[in-house]
C-alpha cells in the first residue's frame, strides 16, 4: 500500500490540496493589484493564466522525468485526450475563472467556484447508473446553491449579479464538473502526474497562443513581490493537481469530493485575512456554512451504503 492509498495520508493530502486551492483566491486578487493590471483587460488575464499553467505543467513533467521517465510518454489517442482535458480543464475553465474573479471579491469567488462540486453531482446522475440523484443529494444541492446565491449579497449586503463576474465564476464551476467526468472516463492508463503536467502545459500554451499576440505594452508590470505571487500560484497548481490526481487514481471520487468543502472555507478566510477591504460578514458566513453543508451532504455515504458498494 503506497502513500496515496493509506487512509491517514489520503485525508492529509486531500485537506492540503483544498487549502492550496483556497489560497489561490487571495493570491490572484493581490496579483492583479501588484501587476497593475487593468480591471477590464481580458487579454492580460489570459496571458497571466497561460504563463502560470504552462510553468506549472512543465514543473510537473520535469519532476516526472526524475521519478518515472517512461510515464511521460503517451500514445496518439492519449495525446487527443490530454489536449481535450487541457482545453476544458485549463484553457476554458481558467478563462472564466481569471476574468470572473476580477469582478467579484475573493470571498465571493471562493464560494461561487464551489458550484463545480454541485454540477458534478448533477452530471454524474446522467453518466453513471450507480450515482443517481436521491433526496439526500437534492437537499445537498439546494443547500449548496442557496449558499452560492447568498454569497452574491456581497460586502455591501446588496443582491448583485454580473454576467462577466459571478456568471463567469459559475461557468468556471461548470467546466470543472465537465473536466472531472472527462478525466475519470478518458484518462485511464495515463500516469496521474502525466495527466496533470500535459493538460496544464497544453492548456496554458493555448492561452498564451491566443493572448500574447494581442497583449498591450505594459499590461503587466512585474515587481519582485509580483514574481513571488506568480511563482507561488504556479507551484500551488502543480502540487495540488498532481497530488489530487494521484489520490483520485486509488480512491473513491465521491469520498474525496467531501474534502472540497474546505476550498470555499479556506478561500474566504484567507481572502478576509490578506485582501485589503475584505472582511467576513453574516452573509458570507451563512454562504460558507450552506456550501460546506451541501458538499458534505451530497458526498456523505453511510456505513450501509459503503458495505453494499464493497
């Protein structure tokens, strides 16, 4: 039994990955400010995302070269699968994520992005006969989406919705759900680190190809602190995705998804701690609670269910 199968280490890794993903929200919000990026500069955000994920992918692939060189090689069919994953999981998802996050607070972004967990439950109902909708899942979905709606009351406690803000964050969650199903169905037989490295680097490369030719001069101004934020964001992606795909290979996807409730919680708390002007209020706390409860409910499996599955 390796580290990705032992129950104790799996829990620690899942929690660690979720905290890393949660830290992305304040890091990106601070990066926009530090790099002096214009709020409506979509191309600059595409390029920044492309740089981050291309570097993250290269980091994972270089690491794979040292631990299992043969696993980095993929077949022609696997190339197509990895390209599809790169386009959906990286290019499309983070186009919505980076541009949506620029229009909402870090705390709202952390909560809204958790919609991916609930969309995954909905998609699983149609893709897997043994993962149908139930009253328990329905209650979890209602709780989760209620939390997402409450999050839109924001810092000023006024209901708001911007298509290119909250809308993009929800679309990011939808593409996450699609990518989860695709990875589970198509990426069989590929080393988890190879999946991570290739899909991140290919998806990042697509974003760079689209964005760099259209990038305005001085659209991003890198400072030492800005470089630090950028390198951290690339490392967190490389580490979190590689570890998550590794435990996903050996463990039940539904049980692992239970730990995703930590992402909106850690994202909101870290945003309140590090982003000037953001603080936790009653609406945000209620939203975090409902989202966390929703994720726990839709993923919780009782002892009897686990015995039947076994």
